[in-house]
């Protein structure tokens, strides 16, 4: 049997997911394919009809369809429902069920690199309050940490995230200025905005002068691998965590949903980094 997997989105020609899932299919000892199904918003209904007719086993969903795809699903996982976004669809006996693996994938990638970082004494600062921040915030608060604060340019947008965490972990919304001043109280700082992404590689969302050396600075941007804020974190003697690890572990979780197999993918973090560096 050939496992049929793929990705919908626009544009997706540079996606790393086919590379990642080809590795996973090999590791799992399966026969399979992971194809790109590119389509603009007008073409989306036809693309989805094609996937249904082909009896695809599962697919990932990326920008700009993470919300709109909900209209085409038969069932939603509870976290995906709360987040209002889906990045993974599983074909369960002809019914499509939607999941969101970004946040949990992020948390897995942190635990893999820093196994004891997340506990009841851990304070986290999230920079940004967009779609990526929502999933990461939701997954982090569920670990019942000491606090998970959110700093964002638009404070109202950050406040919209708070209901996602209220039953689990205390949170406050901050300006970037206040976050910079109070930086020494955080054990993990997670950069989720597009600031620092190619081509604007000289941009940095906050200054790190008040950071502690044992703090981990994590950037979900992976192009470039070494963003300005990660370079600066190193200069200040802090620890760093790269964005491509999240990409790999959200894929690990998606593959687990499709196949029931939880693969050890830790050795692929460096391989993916080499690929991103063009080696
Ligand atoms: P994504 O789904 O990738 O998270 P998004 O939903 O567009 O993207 O969210 C982008 C995030 O980056 C937001 O937090 C945005 O801040 P605002 O809510 O104030 O718009 C933040 N962002 C993007 N460009 C920024 C910039 N130049 N300075 C500060 N924040 C920026």
C-alpha cells in the first residue's frame, strides 16, 4: 500500500515539508509520497475535491488556508477548534478530521533540546500575537508553567490570546518596552513575529541587554538560520533554539496522526539545518 500525503497552500514551491516527510516515510519503513498541491484561493475547492477523489490519507495545510479549510472538514480536534486553525488533516475512513500540530510541535522541539526547561517555576515571554503565537501560547500554557506573558506591538491583539490560557497558567500582556526592562525574569523568550526574516535580516524585535545567561532565546524564523536576535542572544551569553526544529517536530506529530508511528527524528535537526544552509 502506498501512503498518500501532501500539502495545500499558496505559494508552497519552496516548502521543506516534502523533504521532511520523505525522510519520515523512509524511517517508518513505508512506501509513500508527499506531494505539493498548490492552488490560489479560487482553485482551492477543486484542489480539495481532487484530494478527496484520490483518497489521500492525510495532508498539511499552510498559509493562507489554515482557517478556511475548516469549512471542508467533517470533524475537528478540540485544540484546533479552540484555535480556529488547522495545519494537519487526517482521512479517517473517508471522513476528514483537522488538527493543529504547530504549538505541540514547538513544545516538543524545546523539550528535545532543553529537557528540564519547562516546569512549574518557568517564566516564558512570547514576542508577537499572530497565528503562530496563538498555537505556541496554547501549547505552552497547557504545560502549567509559572507564567507565559505576551508582548506585542498591538496590545489588543495580544489580549485576544488570554482566554486560551486562563485555566492553565497566569499571563500578562506587555509592551515591548516593558518586556525589555523585565527581561531578566524570563527563562524562555519565544520570537514568533516575521521580524528578522529574509530579506530584512538586520531587524530585531527587542533589545536583549537585560537578559540572563541561562535564558533560552528561541526564534521560530528559520530563514536565516541565525537570525539577528539569536546572534545577539549569543553575544549576551544566552542559550539559543532555532526555528527549523519546530518545523521538524510539528511534522513528526502530523506523521504520528497519519500513521500512528512516533519516529525518533532528533538526528534530522542537523540534516535540516545543513539543507537550509544549502550544503
Ligand atoms: P503569523 O500567522 O505568521 O503569526 P500574523 O498573524 O500576520 O502572522 O502575525 C504577525 C505578528 O508579527 C503580529 O504579532 C504582528 O504584530 P501586530 O499584531 O502588532 O501586527 C507582528 N509583527 C509583524 N511585523 C512587525 C513589526 N515590524 N514590528 C513589530 N511586530 C510585527
